[in-house]
């Protein structure tokens, strides 16, 4: 990515919104959280732009904001949960398909840190080290959380053995 903030924001925004949509299960909240994370990156660009991975800093900030949002809005999200179902999958495909919704539901069933690891590794396509930077943890933790998430999805029957072993 380029070193200017406008190019950075333009390049990272779609995947940031998509990953937050998977994490939160709510497209509008994902848009708001992504906007907040990008504003923070913009405001601190002199520091963030010189980092080895400005993307990792922005994803970490976004996931931290999402965790805070989750703690604050649990009861409210239950009340408007039916609206979230309609918004799921928009970032992943042009139309709502049962497969996209099933994937979003499966990922949404995971514990927050497992969900973050799965999103970083498989939706964002980050390597273990990049995911560790984005999550603010060690690579071994990313490996463990990814493995636990896949095991959980397998236990729920949401991932078949071939996918889980891949």
C-alpha cells in the first residue's frame, strides 16, 4: 500500500468492513466501527504510517472497538437481531445466499478471540504473524485460537473433516 493516508483508507476499508461484519453480525455496526478505526488511523497517521504494518494496527483498533461495542450492545442487538440477519453476507457476496448466511452464523457462534483469529486467517487471508499483529498477541496464540475455532465448528457440524484438516 502507498504511504499516503487517503490511499491506505481506500484500500483497507472494504476488507475492514467485511471482517467487522463477520465479527459483529451487523453490517451497519461494522460500517460505523470501521469508520471509527479509520478516523483513528487518519488522526495518528504520522505514527501509524511509519509502522511495519499500518493494516495490523487498524485491524487491532477495529477489533478492540468491536469488542467494546459487543459488551455495550448485547441486549440491544438481541432486540433487533432480526435486522442483522438481513444484513449478513453483504460484504462477502453480491446477494444473500444460504451458504453465506450459514458461514456468518457459524463464525458468529465462536468465542470472540476465536472468531477474530478465524476472520484474520481465512477471511482476510493474513498469515499467522500478520494475524498476531492484528490481534495484538503472539503467533502461537493465533495458531491455538484458529485450531480451537475450527474444532468448535467441527463439533457443531459446521465444518466437515476435509475442511477442518486443510
